[in-house]
C-alpha cells in the first residue's frame, strides 16, 4: 500500500495562546485522517533549534529528541530538528493531547500543546423504511398507494453528508435528498410500481472523503381491482371438461386455488376439487361424472396485498340447459316459417342445435334451412314450406351436465283453408254486432223496463199527466190530487193542474163557488201541457 506522504497541516481551530509557569506556551488543534502524515509543531516563535525536546501524549512520554524512540514507534514517530513531531502514518490510536517540552538555547524552557483529532467515519450507518414488510432475503415490500417514509443516519468526524439515491427500471442513481446533519428523512406519497427499485443511503466524510453506502431493495406489491375470471372449455376427451381461472395484473404472481362446494348435500362425486398453484392461469380437468346440478366450483386468488378473508374469487354454479320456445307452430304451404328456441340458463353454456324428425337427423344449413343465432336465441328458418316439412323438430341443448330438448311440432296447411277462415270471421263479427245493438236498445229503455214491470210494456205510454201553469206566487199546495178513472190499458192516470192564484177576494170567491161538477168537466176538457212518462 502506497503511503500518503502529503503532510496534513490543516489547522481547523487555533484555540488559545496562554502563559504556563511564566513561560510562553501555545496550543494547536489538528485533524488528520488515518494513513496521512501528521506534523505536530513545537516551537514556532522563531528560527531556533532546541537543545532537547520531549513529546508526551495524554501525560505519558512517547519520544525524546536525540534519544532512541520506544520500540515500535521508531519508524512512525520522529522528532525533527526544530522539535516538531512527525507521525508518518496516522492511526486512530494517535488521537489525543500532546505536550512538547523543549529546552531552548540559554536553558530557556518552552512548552507547546497540540490536540490531534483523527478523522473517523462514516460509521453506524443505518436506514429505516416504513411501513414495510421484510422478506427472508431482507428485501422490503410495500403496497401500492401507501405513504412510505425513508430515514438514514450515520456518524462521521469531523463532518459528513448524507444522500438518498434511487436506481430503478427507468432511472439510474437519481438523487432524492441530501443533508449535512447526522440524519436524513424524506417520504413518498401514494407510492407506485415505478418507485420500485434499489434505494441507497450514502454517508460521506467530507474531510477524509470516505463514504459508506447502504442499499435497500424495495418492492411495490399491487393487485388489480377486478376479480378472477372463471371459464370452461371442452377438453380433447369428450368425457372431460376443462375449467380455467385467470387473474392478470398482480405483482408478485398470485396463488390461485380451485375448490368445490356442493349445492346439494346428497350429491355424489368422485372426490372434492382441491387444486392450487402460483400462477396467473390455473386449469383443472374434471370428468363429467364429477359434475352435478347445483355444484359450485370456486376459484380463490390469494396475494400478500389481500388481508385474510379479503381474497378475490369467482365461481361457477353448474346448471343444466333449459331450451324454451313455442311447442306448436302452424304454417301455410308455399310460405316460410321461423322456429325460435332460446337457452340462457345453463352453466357452463350449452351447445344448442336444431334437429328434425324422431330420429333427430342433423339439419345442414342451406337454401332450404337457414340457421342463425342472436345471443342465446337460435332460429331455424324453413323456406318454401311443403307438406313434407310437417312433423316434429327438436331444439337440442347440451352442456357437461346433461342434454335437454324442446319438441316443436310444425303443422302445414294448404291455401284452401282461407275461405272457411274468412266466413268464420264474418259470422263472429255479425254475432258481436247484433249483441251490441240489443244491448244498446235495452240500455236506452232501462227506465221503462224497471218502472213498467217488463219488456212487453217498453213501448206503452203511461197515462200520468203533469200540467204546469205559470204562477206569480210561489205557494205549495197540500190538497189531494184527484185521480182520473183507469184507462183502457189498465194504468191509473193522474192529472195535476197548477193555476195562477187570483190576487183579489173577488177572484177567490169565484174560485170557491165553482162546483165539483164544473171542476170535473174542466179536468176532462183541458189538454195537458206536458206529458211525463216514468
């Protein structure tokens, strides 16, 4: 190792000059780095060579000029001609308070003190990142979106500088914060995956230029907001079904687990489903005999970000198919008809096809048969229908649980059936019209029917006559009204006449002298003003 020969005579602080025992004495403070050369001055007042110089450290003699040095110190410590102490290679043990005792010409004693400080550090470098979890390899992990605090502390003499830096996937040695104090703090709000990387705290002794780095690997964990996706697909072997669970966008890779829940406690199978793996896609192949109606297959995603009980999951509750449609369809020959079948309840989704005849012959789409689907609706259009197209058709839905069929019977009628249908419609309309007329007639004569006692008297007029004559005086008559003899129709007829009341007594007398015979004649001869029939 090459020994540094540059003399470090950096006087950082000249503390004081005082008088000791009546003689001149000086005190000097020096700082040296380990491995440097340090020169401790003794007499600096003039160009005088001391007769004898002795150096003591912390009260103990270490070397005397002109006399052999202690063993082990001869090569490192040398008293120069002017009495200065030369330390060739400074070590931390050289730090202390030195006293130079010199005898100047004329036997004049002189003392000088030198305080030597050996630079140290950085040491006790420590870092803290919170809140974070520690893995077995001392890597720290945090969750996306949290606020993370970073702290670094160290000790160096005489001075130091602390710096936080970051090296990630998109940045290299990026300085984040720095300070000349003994500690350094900073924080990151809403931490994101882009903040994942290597964080370094560097403590630098600005005097010795020695630096100590402490690295910490920080991982940012995160999961997607969506749930896993459960899917199924037919396997190469028709007797098996392939169920898949996928969950992308999580870091690190999640643990997926397939399990089974039976909807029917009495359902039987070949054993529970229990498959797990650290992967983004987990598939399990099941035999059809392991499946039953109401059976629930569940995929659970486990991740360090998700607390226990907060796992994300998806499930498939198995349901058999149930095709729906019109079971009876009628068409006229020479036209086209569309048979409609829908199936939307099965899980896994069923494969639905149209078949013809009791033998369920498969229908091949072409110019005669047009097969189209609109979501869960499957349509079969038969073009230019003939009598040969009459018969039964099957809408066949199959999923891994079972096969269900909807039977549709197609009836084909000839065009000669149209006149009979028209006549039937005409007769029905005629009957409805007659019923409406009769109902209207009865409603318009409802009062006569109720008061007259029956339908036969609907057209007969009642004989009751009410004759109203204008009167200036409003008076109410309480006298009994004479009743006319019965008419030929057997009904009683009542004639009511209201006459103007004379205002004079003479008119009253004339009214009073009128005989009953004259009143009767008047009643029979006067024509009624108005006829009211109830």
